[in-house]
C-alpha cells in the first residue's frame, strides 16, 4: 500500500494546482464588480476564511480521512447523509470543470464544433488517472504545479512593467465595505480545494508542527493569488477586468518579447489544462474515498467510471439547459463551496464539541484509502 500514500507536500501541490484553474477564470472578474481597484485586497482578506475552512475540515478528517471522520461522528445513517451531499456537489463540480476546460480549449483553437472532441478527450484522461494510484497522481500533480507556476510567473512578470499603480491605489475608507464583502466570493473560489480534505486519510506524514505547515501553505497560496490579482488589475483596470470572461488569459494575449515570441495565449490556455486535470483528479479521488465509505465492496472498481460518465453527461446536457457554465461558476459555485467548506464543517465541529471533544459516535479503526 506504499504507493497509495502521499506526503503533505504532495497534497498541498494537488490542492493549489487544482485551485489555479478556477482562479484564472473567476479572478478578478468575480471581484472587480463590487470591490473595484481594491479587489486584490479582497483576496488577502479572504485568507482567514480559507484557513478556517481548512482547519475545520482537517479537524474532522483527522488521520483517517473525512469519510471515516464523518461516519464516526454522526453514526452510519447521519454520516452517509452528509457524504451524499458532498458526493453530489463533487459530481457537479467535476461536470463544470470538464465543460469550462473544453470551452477554453475550443476557444483558443479557434475551430467551431470542437467542444465535444476536447470534452471527451479530457474525460478519457481523467478516467485513466482516476482508475490509477493516488501516489502516481500526486507525483504528477507536483510536476503540473511547477509548470503552472512557471507559466503564470512568466506571464505576470512580463506584464508587471505595464501595470499602472493608479489602478490599484489609493483605497479610500468608503471602499472598505465592498472590499471586505468581496472576500466571500474570493473564499468561495478557493473552496474548490475543499475536496482535498477527503484525501487526508492517505497522507503518511501527519506529524508534529503540522498546523504551521498547513498555515504556511495556505497563506502563501492566497498571497500569490492576491499578487496575481494586483498585476491583472494594474494592467486591465477594474472595469475591463470585470467585463472580460477570463482576465488572466486576456492578459496573456499582450505578452511577448520582441524577436523571441509573440501571442502566447494559446500556449497558456493549453498548459492550464494541467490545472483542470489536477482539479478533476482530486474530485474523482474524493468521490472514490466517499464511495469506499458508502459502498465498501465495489467502489474502487466502478466509481471512477460512473463519476466520469455522469460528469461528461452533465457537462454536455445540463449546463446548456440550466444556464451557462460561467453563470454557475461565478454565482452558485462560490456559495455552495462556502456552505460545504465552511458553514457545514463549523456546525459539525460544534456537534463534536457538544458531544465531548474527541469522542466520536461509532468509533472504528481507520483503513487504507484509495
């Protein structure tokens, strides 16, 4: 079972590599409407909410994983009811991620009628990864995060010299409330990573000083997102950033070095598929972990197939019928992530405290996951 185990660093790499996909799509357009030039500060102000969500979920998961922790806390019936909520939401997020990534690749390719091709290709890749070992997927996630950070760093560094400080400053006291209010959708965007907590049962080195370790990764990730937000706003301005569907990819269109390379937006959009694959893989492995709790005998065999098939069907049929994927991504998803990543875990931690701290209902030994 050694290759089923992952390190704390690998788990954090999976989380932040996956979050980079919705961050590029939703920030800063999601925040600029209300927060204006202070949208970059909203990302920093959302950090306490993100850290609180991580602390709550990690406390519920413990060293056995969140599915075991919820079942032990609420009993078999109550734990399964809550797990069903999470698995339904994970399935919706998987379908949304497939649709958004396929749309971005189709748009960057400039060819009509290619959405089906990209979506089915992505689904096949996710199925291949989801049926494999978590350890192998985590090692790939580390490589993907390195490539994503290098790509984002290159785009932002080449753009920072064109940024105008007056698009970020000054911030007046009357702008404080909109900036603080925009911290909620920013935290909801980062809430895409909540399903990484379902993989904590596979983390092998949960030892001393783990709180400081998680804190440094959380603060570092949000600080980098805030810096990226500032560069994008400094280049585009709040009004244009709010109007564009994907400000980061729009910024990449203006990146180039005379005599070296020009118009790299297609390359950036293609490389960002790594983030979509990591996010989709995290969702599938989380669904597998939940399935092992709900259907312990056969989850490892058919759950990845069912998750990818259902996600593909929803991506092709549901979002065009009930609204665009962008509307779901910008309006409903942040609220749902806040409920399932912050509000519900806080209520469950309160239940555990009322029942006597670390004493669970139906305590049982952990078992190897995934």
